[in-house]
C-alpha cells in the first residue's frame, strides 16, 4: 500500500482502542509530558493505576501544572506524580537524569516522547537540532535508562519497555545526506543546501535505524525482557507545528488538522499501547502504528536500508560515547 493510502486509512478509517491495561505497581517515565501526546499518555497511565508516573520535562513549572491537571482529572493521589527536569538540548541534563533514574527502586517503562519539528536550521550541541534532540539525545536517554529497565525485568519478573516516539513520515524521507561518502553527522550539520522540509522525516528514519540496532544489541532474554520499539501516534492536533507561519500556510494547516488529525488523547493511546505490560515480543525492534506492529517500509528492509543503518550507527555510537563514555557498554 502506498504511503498516501496507508495514511488516509490510518487517520480516517482506523479506531484506536481506549487503553484498559493494568499498570498497578509500575513506575513509568514519559518525557515531554507537560503537553501534547505525552501529557495525555501520562493521564491514561495514572488513570490505569501506575504507582509512580514521572513527568520528565524541560520546564519544571509546566510539568507541575500538568501534574495538577492530571490529578484533578483522575482523582489520583498527589504523590503518584513526580516532575523531573530533562532538557534534551543539554547533554549534562540528560546525564543527571540518567543518574537519577539509577536511584529508582524500579522502572517499568520509559516513553521517549519529547521531540521537535521546525523548518529553521539550527545547530544544537554541534549537530542540527532535529538530529540532536530527536535522535542523539533520545538515544542517550534510552541507553542511560536501559540498565534500570533490565534490572526491573529481572528482579520483578516482568516485561519492561523502552518506547521511542517516531512518525510515519519516515516512509517518505528523502535522506539525500545518506548518499554522500563522508561522515553522516557532519553532512547533516551543514547548512548549505539543507532540505529542512525533509529533516524531521530524516530524523525519524534515523531513529528507526537506531531502535533496530538497539533491539539487536539488547535482545530479549527469558530472565530479562526489555521491549524496545518505535511508535507513531499518527497525525495529531498538538503544539508540534509551532513554527511561525504566514496566514495562508496557517489557514491551510488548520483546515487539514481539523479534517484529518487525531486529538492528542486519541493519538496518545498508541503511546500507552507501546508500553502495555503484555506487549508482544514481536514489537522488539519494530515500528508500531495504530496499536500494532507495522511495516518498516521497503527502504528500511532493503539492502540500501541495511547499509544506511550500518553507516548511521558507525557515526552515532562514537558520538554517544564521546558524550557519555561507557553508555553503549550496556549493549552486546
Ligand atoms: N503531533 C503529531 O502529529 C505527531 C505525529 C507523529 C509523531 N509525533 C511525535 O510526538 C512527539 C511530540 O509531539 P507532540 O505532538 O506531543 O508535540 P508537542 O505538543 O510540541 O510536545 C513536544 C514536547 O517535547 C518537549 N521538548 C521539545 N524540545 C525539548 C527539549 N530540547 N528538551 C526537552 N523537551 C523538549 C516540549 O517541551 P516544551 O513544552 O517545554 O516545549 C513538549 O513537552 C514528537 O516526538 C513528535 O515527533 C507527533
């Protein structure tokens, strides 16, 4: 099925199950959960009985407002929610967050939801902003929490989950930077000739390559199962498209959103599904769409995709080691 047809089928003709899972006893972290899909996912998870839900946000007062909002709408006890600082554009903040996670008694799931979409080129920590925030930082967060997820699985005899929020726009990424012979990270950091309308999709394609690699290098064992997946919520109404727009662009977008986009509550069901306690093993290393395992797309499964994945990882892992030495040693 072509992308356009699949998109319309998913957005207009697919109903997503209202979450009814049991998260009692669990500790779950959602990044970027002060707003949008992350906030609605957190609300579901609190409603479904989690013992501790950590809102990992870049602005604490926004996280505290979100916590009050969730408590008011679910009647949960105030101490169920904690608000932690996590700034994905600051590697020191990520490392501090990782240390804090190690001190938790247990961690059953982390939903790496925080992300950006912008048409403006900017370098953040030496790399283009989508690449830093949506991929490098997202992966670093994942690697730093993986040991705690593995430990929780082993000690409590449960499946634990590491879920990265992606996008089906990965299917249409052009990714011309992958055709060059030099360093991919350096190529993606060049402002000249950059195609910013492709960059968000590229970041989500590279995130899928990363998730596939992590899943291979952190396999499921009988005694410890951390299911690592990438999930798309579909096109949703949210603050993601917050770039300045001309009035015509803004009007067209608002009409499109009304016609086709899911509410953040409906979209968030996919995030909650990706960490449900009995998520099937086949989700490990997979792309989840509409609350089930979906195709990676012919590119990713092809020889070209495998070679793109290899080259990407050859650049990413040394970069991660330069930021947080030893962080990849949790992988085989
Ligand atoms: N909405 C859609 O149609 C759609 C479709 C597919 C995938 N997604 C994915 O869903 C995720 C979020 O989307 P959303 O629609 O919920 O957007 P959103 O409402 O804009 O939420 C984005 C979240 O990310 C946080 N964030 C941004 N930059 C950050 C940084 N440097 N450090 C820490 N947190 C940061 C934001 O914090 P602040 O509030 O402080 O800015 C906010 O909490 C993204 O990964 C996106 O790719 C969305």
